[in-house]
C-alpha cells in the first residue's frame, strides 16, 4: 500500500539523456573565516544582498546562543534589506522575529508577526509553518484554548499526519491533569452573557462547553485513537529509526488511553468515526501537502470529525468522571 507521497515518479527510472561535456572556466572559491559576518567590516559593502546575509547570519547565531534581543535586532535590520520578491527569506526572518518576541515575553508583537505571515501565506506549507508557530506562541504563554484551536486546524489541514493528532491528545491530557477545564456556566457569567449580543453569548457558551472536563476527555480519547489508527497504517511502510519512533508513540498512546480509561463501547464507537476516511484511495486524494491555498479544500475540524463524535452519544454513557470511578473501583 503506497500512500502519502511514498511512490516514485516514473522519471526516476528513465534512461539518462546523453549530455555534451562542457568545459568549465576557472573558479576561485571565496574563503570565509568562521563567524566572518560578526566582523564590522562585513557591512562595508553597497550590496544589499550581502547586508541581508550578514544580518540574517547574525540573527541565527544569536538565537543559537540564546540572546533573543540581539537576534531580534539583527532580524529587524535584515528585513530592511530583503528584496520584495524574496518571499522565502522574508518569511524565514519574520518567523524568527516572532519566535524571539515569544522568548522575550512580547506576546502581542509575536501574534502581530504571525498575522503578517498569515496574510502572505500562499500554500499549505506556509500555513503549516504558521500554525506550528502559533502553537509555540500559545504554549509559551499558557493559552491552552488557542493552542488546541491551532492544533485542530493542523489536523484539518493534514488529516493523515499522526503527530498533530498526538500533540492534540497530549494537550488535552495535560489540561485534564492540570484541572484547568471549566465546569458548567456560573449564574454571574450566564447573567452577563444574557446582557450581551446573542451571538457573542452563544460563542462564549460554546467555548465554555468545549473546555468542559468531559469534552476535553472525549477529545483526548478521540485524538489518541486517531493517532493509533494512523500509526498502525503508516508503520507498514517504515523502517529503522522512523519505525522505532512510531512504535514508541504507539506505546505512549496506549498508555494514555489506559489512563483515560474509556469503555470498550466508547473505543469502538470512536474508532468507527475516526477511521471513516482512512481508505488508501481517499488518503491519496486528500493528501494536499504543498498545494496552493487557492485550490486546496480544508474541511472544518468540527464538521469533519467532532460533530460526528458528539453524535455517537458516548458522553451520555461514559466520561471523565465515570472513567475515574471505574478506575478507582
């Protein structure tokens, strides 16, 4: 079974074309001392590309050394010298700046830079990098709800990548362990919600419901079951350290499900929902890594999976509190 880009293009096996030998002219390689870009003389040039390289390298070195303010200053200077058509380096520098701001505790600035990257995203690779950046930012500042939202978008964008599902499951598990889930709506909160716009009140109630203990428990179970299904499919094509990584993740996933302790009927119902689209032909069709955002079709997480999971009704017969009681007994 060949899926997810594991096939070879026919051109790889085609016969090599006859090539006419070309005489190469003499070339004198440029010799650079280690960390040559740190020298003040490195900026003694009118070449904007050279200046861009110097500031970029300085920023990268400062990040490696853990001096994030120095790195941010270097990246900011680099940004001024990047050509308008050099979008790859521009995105790389903007992401570096966002990560530096995150480390420096500048949450708003980091999210502003992330929004700027969002406006310039043109393919699924850009969007994946952006969402991973947002996950890092939200995780650093303890914004679990937003982190979960970004992980769910990653799962929707790359539905057959087990590691995004695994991270979503781990985030839900950490949320349960830290007791940061919400209970039912308090009278004060409900009263204030009634005074607001109906739509805003609905959104608040929906957000509160999504962070309830039982729903976080259900989302953790769902994510780990999806992870297990994907890893079991993909490991058929894996070997060496890649296979070992998958085996380790499978073991951790099984341990997490054991900790969550869903009933056998719950496991069966969730596995049925989460395996509906795990058909090799469909997986090849839906594999859209690197596709243009103008043509890609990304189904909402709720529409594709979550609504179906809730319709199974497993929360009526199972849940976090019930699982804890079963474990204690």
